[in-house]
């Protein structure tokens, strides 16, 4: 579904943060990308979404090459993206957030909005309120609901459980599992490595801008090297 | 005395508000101070004037000094100025951006474009003042000590109608919401599938149209001359920043406040300094609360 | 006839040196510090009027006109401009780039309004006349005087140029460069980055004030109409055309832009009937505006600029 190979990307041309990463995600899969801070995980997602400079490599959604496309075209090709911060429009109401998420949707917009409200009843209650008034967990729900408005075939999430209470974390992961079961390919970058792997089918371990390890979630959880990376020496470098 | 100043301030403020809306969105979405915006007001005024030269301003209808022809001229001017704004972007600003220009280079280019635009008007029309209509109007005393011209009231009502229409557009239409989304968070807006270029194009078209209307209204009360836009430049910036960039109600309230401040201050200050008043407001805002009145987002 | 042309060229060269001095000041602010000063005309005006008010022969109805010696006028002009720049800088330096542009533009407009309206001090729209020219008694002919003044200006500009080059290679100058180029240096320096910027702003503005004083003591009178926003634009044009970030470029740009301005002015005067003088002047401005915009589009580096005005990868 998503096939990204040898991606070199960064915020400034000539200063890449991702140094030749390759990942793949199939429909109905939940894939987690874990690794130390500054490893370039978020930047990889942004590269797929077209929000950073892509210097080389190839990104394909099914058979469509999206490497050189603009973000709005990538979204149109079936990608959904939930950034880590500033992932809802705080000056818009919940209803408006969802409507904007459905910017590319014609004809079915009302139906999809209702479907979102059915999936996230809490959002329905507050639909006329500004997104600014939502709690962290509620914002996350809205951010995901917003990204789902275009019915993406691939949903990418950057640290969806950051700063959330454990119970909410569970809820988010089970939502994502359910999504995958309904046919979506889910790719998430996570700090919460253990919990993420438990909720995923496969995982990639990222370090210094590229893949270090990969395997099924079970393999990675049982892998002593992986445990060392997370419980032992964290990368000192932090990229602003 | 102060009530008259207040009334005058509201009328001027309405005109400033219309011009400031475009500046506000340009500042927020494109992140650059478009010094050429004021010249769009001047071009709008003169384009309408050309039309009026051919068909006349129309016989005075009711209490106002003109007929529907002037309104038609204003609409035509709005459409043409919208295209002009877009053309300047496509020819100059877009090109500079695509070459990786520093945002301040755009400001400078805007300065240059402003000079060219203004002096093209001087080239064609000279410095003399022009009038849409030679009809003399009687001022009505609506409150003790407050005289207003029917034209002024009409312009105010029309400006309110335009703002209301714009508000509906921004709130309910797909494009309008896309603009608001882009104004708040460009990358998130892109992640919704919103095309940046399309939003920018719409912003320029709207800015140009609104500026033209402001120019026509300014030209109506009472005359058209090549400096008509330039004289309002600082007021436009002051209103946009005071109200909070990217906010429609902000630009409107900002415009009214600047207009009122300008006129009320005339009671105490030498009229020669009139142009400096909006600037003082601007300085005050920039120092003490640069995010503006209606801004709900973080300001860099 | 040849003397006429030669005389004109000397006069032309003097103006180029004066404006080049202003451009050097702007280069320090923009080229080396990254500050967008859209109020150049204002500082130029402060220097000019300070000198005028202090040195002009006493006249009725004016507050100033103390008839002071030329050098006092020049020094005072520099001091007043420095003070004004310091106050203005304190308020505006920390503003975001385009807001700084708006603020400085407004300040220049306000200063121009003061020169126009505060008649008691500045003579209002009539301006200040009978400003003494230094050593005017010594040289009989205008040509001789202009040659002397050219020599004076050349010496001043050479001195300033040399001083700027030295300053920019000094530790202070290196810090300035770092602030302009490297965002992390700015963060590391914190508040003191602002201090450096302020110092550069004041120094650049002082040069503009100096040029103002030298200008009025050359021409002999001053009026508010010498300081309209078009002057700011002309100086910026000179910097852009010459190549910002480069003092040689600043001077070269002054020469080129003023040459275009004067040549187009002469052409217009010849071709356009006097009744349409205003429109002729408009052609001049349009020409300069177009030169500028085209320069930005097609040769952003300027004629000799080492660093393109145009490319800065770190966003504001």
C-alpha cells in the first residue's frame, strides 16, 4: 500500500534529517515506528505527506508515485496525516474542523460527518464548541476524526498518544486497531514504544535517520537489542 | 464637537475597514506586509471613474448623489482590481517566492510595485482631483451638533453589507473555511487537502475587490486623487494589526477604531498631522499587544 | 559648454557621494544586520534639519537659526540622529521583519509631517534657507566651490568606507555577521543580540544623519519635500542594484541608480512639455520602480553583491 524506499528528506535542502529510510505498510496492518528522539521519525511521516523537502528516494501509494507531488495531491491520493502538535484548528468549532477535513469530499460530506460523530460520540456533544476548549485526549480524537474525513487508505499519526492518560492511550490504540480491521493501513510514530508495539502488527526501529531494525511486533518486543535502545542509552542528539 | 468627530470617524473607519481586511489576510496567510495594497484602492477608484466618464454617475436616486450606474462602476472596478491584485502577485511576488526570496524582499518589491502603480495613475490622470459627481449634497443634522451626508450613511450601510456577505462566505463556504484554516495553520490546512495556491489566489482576488470598493467610497467622499490610497496606507496597517491579522471582525473593529482615533484627535491636534495618528495607534499596538484584539492564536 | 558639462558632472558626483553615504548606512543596517529600515528618509531629514536649524543665519519667526559654525552643525546632526535612532530602535528592533518595515516607514512619514507642520522650528513648507556653505568665501566660482566640496565629500566617504570595513572585520562585526546568518547564534546570545542590532541600527542611522547635514550645507537650503518616501525607495534601490552586504556595492549602486534617475530626468525634461511636468516625473518614478523590481527578479545579487538579498533559508 505504502512503499517508501531510500528516502532522504529534511526541513532545509542540503541538511537532511532522514538519511535513506525505507518502510512499507499494507492494508489492514498497524505498523509502529519507534526509536530515540531526533531519529527522524516525524520527519519521515512529513516526507510522505509532502510537508518537507524530499531530496531523493521514492514514495508510492499502491502504484501511484507521490514522491514529487504537493501535499494536497498526496491527500487526494488517499493519505491521511495527523501531526503531533497543532493538529486541530483551535479557532474553528469541532464541526468546522471536520468540515475542513472533508474539504476534498463532495456529495458525501454530511454522511461522513455523521459517521464521525457515531465513532466519536463525545465530539458530537460538543460540535458547536471551539476546538480550543477540548482536553488533550479530546483533541486527539478530533484530530484523528478530522483525518478520517477523506476516507484515507493510509493513515499516518505522529505520536498519537503523547501526553495522554493511560486509559485514553488504550482507547486510542483500540480505535486504531478497529480502523485497521476496516481496511485502512495505519502507520504511527510513537514514543510510547512498548504500548505501541503491543497494538501493532509490525514495527520499525529508527535511529539516526534510517531503519535500524524491523520485524513483527512480537519479535521486536522480545528482542534484547530493542530493549536496550529504549531502556538503555537514549540518543543524546536532539534536533530542534 | 466630539460627536461629529465620532460620526466622521465611523464613516472613515468603514472605508479603512474594507481596505484593512485584505491587508489583514495577506499579512496572516502570506506573512508579508504588502505596501502595494493601498494602490489597489487608488486603482479601484480610478477604474470606476473611467466607467463613470462613459455612462455618467446616474441621476441622484433618493437622498444620495448618484444612481445605480456608480454602483455598477464600483462592481466592475472591484472585478478588475481583483484581477490586478492577482496579476501583481503572479508577476512579482509569486516569482520571487519561487526563487527562494527572503520575505522582506517581497516587502521591498511591494514598495516598488506601489510606486509603479501610483505613478501610472499620475501618468494617465495627472495630480488633479476628480469627482464622480458634481451634485452638491445637503448635510442632515441627525443629532444636535452632528451633521452627516446621505452618501456617507449609504456607504456605511453598503460597507456593512459587504462585510456581512464576506462573513457568510468565510463561515459557510468551502473556500471561505479553507481560507480560515490556512490563516490559522498552513501545514494542517494542507494536510486536509487544501491547495495553498488556490487559497492565495482567492485571498488576492478578494483583497483587490474590497480595496476597490474602499477606493470608490473614499473617492466619493469627496474626491479622487492619486494619493487617495497612499494616504490610507498606515491606517490600513494599523487597523489590520490592531484587530489581529487574519481576523475579519478584527479588521472591521480595527478600521472603525483607527477611523475614530484619527478624527477625534483632530479636535486637539493640528490637522497637518492627521496622517501620523494611525501611525501612533500602530506603534502603540506593536509595542504593547502585537497579536491584536481578536487574535486567538499565538503570535510569533 | 564643456565647462557646463564638467560643472554638472562635478555636481552629479557630489550628489552620488552624499547618497552613497546614506546607502552605506543602510547597508550596515540591512546588509550586515538584517534590519529592514523603511524610514531612511526620516533619519536623513533629522540630520539635515538639525544642521540647518543650528547653522542658518538668524531669521524672524524661527525658533532656531543660531548661526553656529558648520562643524558644530555636522556634529550635532550626527548626535541628534544617533539619539533618535537609539530611541526608535529601542521600540522597534525586536519587531518581526515586516512590522519593523511598517514601523520605520511610519516614523519617517511622521518626521516628514513634523518638518512640514512645525513652522516655528522648521519653517514649514518654505523650509530653511541661507544655510552657510563651509568655506564658501574661499572659492569664487560655483565650479571651484563644487570641486572643493567634492574633495570634502570624497574624503568623508573614503574615511567612512575605511572605518566600516575595519569595524566589520572587528570582533563586533563578526558577532553581527553571526547574528545575521545563524539563528542559533541569536538564541545563544539572547538579549545581547538585540544590543548588537541596536548598535548597528544607531551607527547606520548616524551615517544617514551625517549625509543629511552634508547635503544641506552643499545645497544651502532644505525643505520638507526633500524627504518624501521616494527618497527611501531610491536608497534601497541603490543598495539592491549595487548588491547588499557589500560596501563597494552600496557606492556603485548609488552611482548607477542616480545616473539612471538623472538621465531619465533629463530625457523627460527634453521630451515632455512643461505643462505635463508632473506626468514626466511620473515616468521617472515608474522607470526606477521597474528597474528595481526587474533587478529583484532577474539579478537579485545586484551588480557586485556577494550575497543574494534574495536567499535566506532560515524563515523569520
